[in-house]
């Protein structure tokens, strides 16, 4: 992950409602949730929720799909994993005793 993409992801997550949305979608699993259910769960007005969803999608942390008239949002697990990998890629200088499976880069 490039540093600019990581910065976009962190910027998207720096707002409490957006972090709450992502957590809600991670719990929901790959099936996701409709925007209305997310707005209700977080007590946010629909226009506000639409803005937050757009920001998270732009940052590569969630994805959307249309089902009839509804738009369903789901966590983009690959995008979330990229952010985690970005943070932990050089964890503890590759010491697996401390970082376990989160070490991404193998020593050459």
C-alpha cells in the first residue's frame, strides 16, 4: 500500500461515525447492510450517512452493490487488510514472536 492510500484510509477513519460504520460492516460480514440500516444503527440522518459511506468507499475500506432499489454496503476486507499490513509490515523488525502472522515482509 502506498503511503498516500494509507493516509486516505486513516483520514476516512478519523471520524467517529465512519469508524463506527466500518466496525458495523465488519461485524455484518460479506453480506453487508443497506445504507438505511446503517443510518439507523448509528443514529445518523440518511444524507449524513451517504456522505460517510462515500468517504469510506473512496478510501477503499468498503464496497457497495445494488440490489433492486437498495444499495448494500459491505466491508472491503482486502482494503482493510492492506491498512493493517501497512501498519504492521515492519513490526518489531520481523520478529514473529512479537508480531505473529502480521509480519508481511519476509527477510531476504
